[in-house]
C-alpha cells in the first residue's frame, strides 16, 4: 500500500474515534443533568401538592371554630377552589413547565387569601381579649361583648401554625433581561454580556424582619444551569444557584435586582427563573429569548 495514503487514513480513523468518544461522554453527562432536573421538578410538584393539601385542611379547621355563617361561606368557597387546584396539580405532569408555573402562581394567591383570614381571626381574637378585660371592669357590657366575640377564639398552637404559613414570602413582578456589551437591553441572548433578574418581595407584616439571603436559579433551554459557584439548602438537599444577594427586609415591599455576568455560550429558547428565600421557593417564571 502506498505510504502516502495509509498514514492519512490512520489519522482520520483516530480523529473519528476521538469524536465518537467525546460525543458519548457528552450525551451521558446530558442524561445525568436531565435526570437531576426531572427529580427536582418532581420534588417541587410534591411540595406544591403538600401545600395545597395543608391549606385545604386549614380551611376545614377554621370552619369548625367560627360561628359566623358569612365567614364560613367565604372560607368554604376558598376551600373548594383550593381543592380544585390541587386536583389539577395532581393530574399535570411535573415536566409541564407552563402548567406548573400557572399553578405556582395560583398557590401564591391561595396563600395570600389564607393569610388574610389568619390575620382577620387573629384580629378578632385580640378584640376578644380586649373585650374580656373590659368585661371585668364594666359588667353591664358583658352580654354585648360576648355576642361580638362568640365562636372566634382559636387554640394558640393552631394559630401559630397558621401564622407560620402566612409568614412565607412571595416574589412578584419577576423579570429577566439580557444586556449587551453597551449595557442596553437585547432580545438576542447570544449577544448578551450580562443577565439582569429583578423582582419585589411582597409586603408581609407576619414575616420576620432582618437580613435575608436571596438565591436565584436560572435553568437554560437545554436543562442546564447558569452556575454561580455555590449552593444552598432546599428540601433536605443542596442546590446550585446562579446568583445570590443579601437584602434587608422589614415587612414592607422590597425591590431586588441581581446580575449574572455571562461566562458561557447562551442559546435561544426558554429560560426558567426560580427564586428562593428562607428555604422556600417564593417565585418562578419562564422567559423566551431569540
């Protein structure tokens, strides 16, 4: 055989073999990442189911402790809505990002409504205590005060559990913006040199004030994660985050903005932004770029 032909042939075979090996390793790595993201999606869906069920149970407990037909009717309507959303969530697949995002927004609404009832009952209980003290001083007002507060007292432990649920924070107005090298907004993700994520932590007077660690995860269209080089605890495991920031929260609405400097090639498609505070996912939204 001609040596000039044989040597290039050997080199070509070696190059092809190397390419096949690299492709095999890349495919295996992608499968592992997809499996991990699927597991996380299942955990997130299960947590949402547990919260919906817990909220429905809380409404049932409230109805047994309130002797007010109007409030009971309102609570019954909210309980039926919560149960309907729970049934929808149980039927949806964890990989259906659009439906999961919609039901997560509905969950935040259910939590806010439940919080309003918790605060209303707590307010009525405070009124109960005040009127009881007044009753010892002015016996003539006893019957009137008793009629106003009848059936509105709750157990301290039960109320504490409801307040803990009400104290969970929510993120609203979530935006994800791609910035080019001139700092201008661009809808071409491959031209971006930085990613900006902005949102507001909603007002919640029942939540503890102080410094809060905010973690943001950005999932790429291929199922990967824009890595920030660190992790945080969530659902008895550690998750990688894309960005984090410490913010001071005093119970009022608090705006938050974070930046991620592009350090890897970005592709067009749908990106999923998830926000975590105090070990809870407080908001999630998807964004599509060219």
